[in-house]
C-alpha cells in the first residue's frame, strides 16, 4: 500500500439465523472456530459495533493504526 499500511478488509454484518435484534453473543473460542483461515488477525474495518468482555488473559488491540 502506498502509505505503508497493509490493506484493510471491510467486514459486513450478516447475522446468524435466529439472532434476536441482530445481536450475537459468542465466545472468543467460537469466534476463532469460525475463522479457520486466520483472517481476523489482518487489519479490518467492521460496519458494525463490537463489544468484547475480557475476563482474564492478555491481548492487544489496534485502532486507526495505533496500538
């Protein structure tokens, strides 16, 4: 990419069948199962809100290319 950043993948929301009001609740383990190709580790721009509750462990997050 011209600015030195990797391309950013646009994520569109497609609710699971039976998801009430377009809200889904799932564990990080289930999220990893759904992403066998590891695409979640690449930069992405979701067109939906994400709320994550982390009860233990460690991790990192980058927003607007800032850690």
